[in-house]
């Protein structure tokens, strides 16, 4: 069910993306646990299980999208769709902003999730009572020398 969108450039070299403006997207069905759900668990085994289950969902969605490795600074933007407005935005994006980049690094899509390689974009939130999902947009950016 993951939707793949990739902007193509004539100057791509090899099986990796490194041209500024190139992007890839993938869709994660359902929703991930919030930061409160993960940190509020009673013991570390429950926390580990929640994180592992969420990572497995992200991994399956990313594998379906056949993402190519991305070199350089990558901006990650999330579009969250929730069934209602009960969960705080910061708790929704907090867990996703940790779990999703970690999975993408372990798959080799991102080089690393440090400041040198990942920048977070403006996240958007929507409500849909019928279906929940997260769309992840990975865009290669030109390094900004003013933020040193």
C-alpha cells in the first residue's frame, strides 16, 4: 500500500541519489505509538516492544517503496493523518522523528541521522476518521553554510 514517488534527474550517477532537489516518498499505513505511549510504559520490555513493532511497520513500508540510498543533507518531512485530535502533535511527531530516521539509517537509505545528514522540515497534520497513515518525504538539500 506504500506509494512510491521519485523525481528523476538526468544526471543521477549510480544507484544512489545525491542531486539537490531530488526526493522520494513513502507511506506508512496506520499510526505509530506516541512519545507518551513509549516513555510512559511501565517497564523497559514494553518500551522495547513498542519501538520494535513501530520500527517493523516503518521498515515494511520503506521496503515496499524501494527507496534508493540518499547521500548528503536530507530534509525529512512528515504528513500525519490521525482519526481525531486527541493525541498531541509533539507526541506524534516526537516518536516518529526518532524511529523513522533510525530505520532508514539501518536500511542504508540515509548515511546517518546526525545534524550533518538529516534536517527536519515542516510537518503537517490532518484528520481522517476512516484511515490513518504517515507520508514521509525525503528531499536532498544543498548544505546551508549559514547554520554553522
